[in-house]
C-alpha cells in the first residue's frame, strides 16, 4: 500500500524521495497542460474580495506559510500576514476589513490551528484549509478545502507536506493573480517551473550518499548548528533547523544572517557548523559575507546556492528555478542532512522523542 515503507529503512527517506512525484501530481491536478488554473473558481472569487490574507499554521506548516507570503504579495498584490496558530489564537488581533484566512495543516487536526479557525468563523470571515487529509477536522470546518494529495505522511518530521504546501500556495497565488488580471501572474509559467523543480529535487536526492558523508563531517559530533539566510532563504533556514532539532536533537537555529552580528554570533565557537542558503540574487552576497564573519570566528561553513549565483567552493549548487520557488529545492539538502544525522547517531528517525505527528491539544 501507499503507507508501506517498502525498501526504505525509514518513512522519512521514502517521503523525501517521493517529493518530485508529489509536485508533478499536484501540478497536473491544479494546472492544465497549457498552464490554466483548475482551482475551484468559487475559492478564487472569495479570495478576490479580500483586502488582506492571513496564513495560519503550526510547526512546519507555519514555515510553509512564511514562504507563501512572498508569492501572494508578488503575484496577487494583496498584503499577506503569516501567523503561528497558538499565538494568533490569543493575540486579539486587529483584523483588516475584509480578511481571508488560509489554514495550512498537513493533518487537518492541529488544535492550535483549529482554535483560530473557530474564532474567525464565529466572526463570519471566509476560510480555506490546505491539507493532506480529506475530511479532516479543519477541512470540514472551513468554507473551502484544497487537498495536497501527497499520500500519507507517516514520519513525524514533515517533508513532502512542506514542499507540497509551498507548491500549492504558488498555484493558488498564480491562479488568483491571473484572475485579478495581473500580468506578472499570467506570465508566470508555473507548470513548466514545477517541472524544473521536480528535476532539480531529483538531482539533489540522487546525491544522497554525499549528504550521509556531510552529516558525519559537520553534524554528528556537533551540539549546536545554524542555518542562515535572508528573506525566503531565512524562512527555509527555520525549517532546516527544525528538521535537525526534531530528529537529531542538535540545538539548531535558523537565523536571519544579517541579524547574527547583533548578538547571536557570540554563540559561534571553533567547529560550530553554519550552513548558508543563498538562492536570491538581491541578498546572496550579503549572506555570503555574514557566513564569512562566522568562519573567521571558527565556524565550519557550508554553502547552498543556485547555478546562476554559484561561486567556487560552494558545497551544494541547486539547479536554477524561479527565485520564488527555490525553497522547494533548498530544503531538500537540509531534510537529507537531518535524516542522515539522526540515522548516524543511531536514533529512531521516524519516531523522535517527545513529539507526535499531530497534536490535538492546545
Ligand atoms: C506537529 C508535528 C509537526 C507539524 C505540526 C503541525 O507538531 O510534529 O511536524 O509541523 O504538528 O501539524 P499540521 O498537521 O497542522 O501541519
């Protein structure tokens, strides 16, 4: 069955490997061959009326929301806020006049997100749940649902749900922007781009033995580690660090690279691993400078870049895709590094201590 580990020692590796296919399926489901949107027009109509989008999630889903903000603002032109569910639920937020709420939740069962959904539903605001589980609680309780169709995700550390959520946010943003008549959205050849992303992901996955080595060189002996970047590279850093924390128990931080010098760089010692994600033309060289600053304080540095921004000595060079979509590629090395670090430390990759796949209490 789909929920069978098959030849894989752990579900996590199986689920990492499935990502290129998950993206292809998602692309086929929601975009026609000539790139036209197949998203339910009722959803687009409801979103069009909004003056602000609120994306709500927890954990990895929250991180996928952060990456989505950029796409909604660029392709749709509607200000977008991304909120941690457990905080937003009790923050008494001041809403805009016509807000639209998007709930990201792999399981569709997270209590923290559900509380927000119930609050905003009471106030009569429109809601959409993006989830991997049909008929899940948050799907039933929202006005609209879009399914990720990523297949069951069993490993506690989320991988394919994160990339599927980002891809679906891209599809939704393109569809909405196009229906609002925005040229940038209409010109964005997302079907082709998602094809390139799938190929680029596969290229990273094909190098998985390399990540096994890197995990031994950089992480297995480390007690702390950093992922750094700016903008959406920073948002991926948050997810990259979370993967490492969850399954390898290394104290890991995802950090805005420019902010390091304002305090956190004090934590860098001889041998501290620092991974830079540099996939955005506007900020890549700034991030590289910040990485250098950690290196001169003893950090063991590692750089993830893209073909068009690559420099000599970069450790991982990702294939070029539209800059909005680089998180779909840059997260994969981090997933594999977390996987192998956990494995090489002899830990239970799929069942980390203290964690549950879905958390139905606040
Ligand atoms: C749990 C899981 C995380 C997940 C979070 C949100 O804490 O361990 O991996 O990201 O819940 O789950 P959801 O199903 O709402 O995406």
